[in-house]
């Protein structure tokens, strides 16, 4: 039976919470868990960066999501598979082959999450018009980032408390956390099956193999011919390098907060880490994301592009200051992370909106998947060497290097072109 039309507020928040949670689990929470289980920064940076591979190559199977079944069907199916992968991580943590087992299920989670992203983003673009897409971009980014609060601000402290309470070690505590997450995803599946409307634009397709192959060729051709060659090259460079500083900081900002002073870190407890990074920092990220969507929806993306670039770059300097002062006061650290994350939330809006702008037209779901794949490649490759660079340079020099590389973000932004009217209410 077809569901009735629903207000976007009824499904956008939970849909993007479900999109963001698996991502933060494999890119952030996994790094903290592996650190607590005894792995070095070099190992953590290398292995967890590989989890980004499914997001890099997801354009290869995005045409199947575009040409087979509906986006709603793919969303619901992937949420079931994500729940299964979470249960798999929980089960293998207490075995002798815990590393191989958790790596396998984290990869399964990453592939399922990447496919879920394709379907969810495609559904978002089909169900909303251009103005609502722009207006809700801050909301969707906000709830995506609220998943980060749940991951870092709740799950990490909960695992720490469970370790103290049960006395059975980190592996047992994390397995309880992942069993709880598996149950959460089953609940999200049930909610979305009832609440997500059947959009008239989200039509069921059952394409043949030849149609899929033909569609793949046409999809890639139209992606690279949307703009003149020069502007297309500039767009690809923007997608690839806009978040270069974040790619290097992503994992190391977690370990610098948790590692003890004699290893160059600030030595925060799991609970303090959850408050500073997972809660206060993510509140800043949330507010920045909401503000970015409101400003772009009111005045258009082009007017706020450069303020967003400054916002995503300059606040990274807080990590330079923290690494030199070694100030581990919870209030001070929380203020620093709030400032940095607020700037990131505001600046990330520019990337999201430019991807929506570039993907207008036919095959928008697959084209958006290609864009996000390119951006994840820009995160994955620097992330793989971030731990090695940090171990070779130390936190202080590493963070100084990242600040210099913020110039790359400015350089790739200077050449993109945006319609001044894009995002404005008509």
C-alpha cells in the first residue's frame, strides 16, 4: 500500500542520521576502538583509511541503483544489511581472529553505507525541488553530523563506562555497543518503511543487463560533458582537494586528544573526549551547517562561497595551539573544538551545494555518487599516510604542515564557476 505524502521533516532527519552513523563508525569510532585495542597511529591511519574505498568506487555500481528498483527500496534494503554488519562486528570482537573479523564486517558496513548514500541522496533530489534541496541542505548535514555526536560523544564514553563497569576489557564493551547499534538500525528500517513517502519521481525500474551497460556509458559521458572541458577539470580538482586539510586531520585529531602526554597527546579520558569532541564540537558543527544552509538559501551559494572557504580553513589552527600549549583543560579544549567544528560545518556547505549544482540534469543520482566518490578519494589517499607523517614529524609539526596546505583549498576554489541565482528562493 502506498504511503501518504509526508512532510520532509518527518524523514530527512532520520534518513541522514542513518546515512551518517555507519560513516562515522568506520571512519572515526573504528579508529578510537583500534587505538584502545593497542594499535599505533601509523597502523590506524593506514587501515581505517582503506574503509573509505567503497565511497571512492561507488560510482561503479551507482547505475544499478539508478536503473534498478527504486531509491526507496535501496535505502530500506541497505539499512537491513547495515544492521547485519554491525552485529557481525559485535560478534567477532571477542574471538581470536578479531582483527580480520572486524575488518571484514567494517568493509561490509562501508560498502552497504556507500550504497545507502547513493540511494538516500538520489531520493532526496527526486523528492524535493531545487529550493527545498538548498533549504534542507543545512538540516540534512546537521543530522548527518548528529550521527558524529552519537558516535564520538555517546558511543565512545559508553564503551569506556562499560569497560569500568563490567571489568571484562575493551573488546567486550565494544561488542555490547555494536549489538545495540544493530538493534537501532532494525528500528530505523521499520520507521522508514512506514514514514518515507513514495515519490512520483522515484519510479521503479527493472533494466536489463544491456540497458545497464548502456546506461553506465551514457552516465559517465554526460557527467564529464556537463560543462566546458576547462570548467570540468576545475570542478574535479575542487571535489578532490577542497577537503585536503580535513583528510590529514581526520584521524590524528582523535588520537591527539586521547593519547597520553608522553606520546604527545592531551591525555583526555573517554568521557572527556566524548564531551569535547563528540558533543561540544559537534554542536558547533551542527550550528555551522544550519547557518550555511540558511545563508545560501537566502542569498544563493555564490555570495557566501568565499566566507565558507575561510571558515573551513582558518579554525584548523586550534590544533597547532593545543599541540604547543598541551592545554588539556576540558573547557579550553571544548571551546577550541567548537570553533573549529563550527567553521567546518559552515564551510562544508559549499562543497555539498556545489555537488548539487554540478549534478543537475539527467542521472543526478549517479552523478552525485561520482562527485562524492571523488571527494572520498581526496580524503582516503592523504588519510592513509596521515599517521605515518604524524609519527615521523610529531603532532606539532604535523599540524603546522596542515595549516600551510589550507592554501590548496583556496586555490581550487578560485577557479570554479557558480550561477549567482543557484539556491535562491524563486
